[in-house]
């Protein structure tokens, strides 16, 4: 799966938060609906890492450097009648893409979802991010007729 066997996929630790914040800055700089806010990202990542039973945060690491991250949160679906997963973030550092890191993070996250007995995994992606669409489509994900909406509180 990896083109570089020295890459390790593992659960994120609190010490990884600054590196993951940098990855989220990369991601949010290309997404129209979000903007980097380091304090918010650190707070969210720390909360996800602590929520071990209802969330998973993974990092891909090589030689002490975090190359990518992926997070999944557990939700309850009335449509499915049970627990489902929301793939929140999957981002790979520039320069580390196209080496199987994203695929490996996604596979590890899906295995965790299956282990947890989740019935479905869903995600949102920026509508203009054709690279992400191609990535997920090639890995068996399909679109839906749902449209995401939000309201800030």
C-alpha cells in the first residue's frame, strides 16, 4: 500500500496537535467555507484526541515528521437506525502526496469504523476540489443528492 514502508499510521497524540494544525491550515486555505484559525483548530483537535470512544484521529508519520492526518467522528443516523461515521478531515502535506499516504490513512480509518460496527461513513468535500473528488471516487465513494447547509450559533 505504501510506496514508502517507513511511513507509520498511528493514533494522534496531544504532541501532534501543532503539526496537524499546520495540515489543517493547508486544507482550509483551499476550501471556500473555512479559514485557518489556529486556536480553534488546536481546540478541536485536542477534543477529538480525548474522545477516544466516539472519535478517531490518525496521523501518518515518517521519521518523526507528520505527513498527513485523518479524523472520524461517530454520529447516530435515523436513516440507518444506528451509528455512522463522519470523516471530518483527510489531508496530506504538500510534497507527501501521491505516495499512498492518503489511501493508507483512509483505509485505517475505515477499518476502525468497521471494528466499531458503524453502518456507513460519509464525508463532505469542497465542491471545487476536483482532486479530492477523484481521490474518493477511485476508492469506491459515491455522491448523494444531499446538499450541506449550516448555521453558525
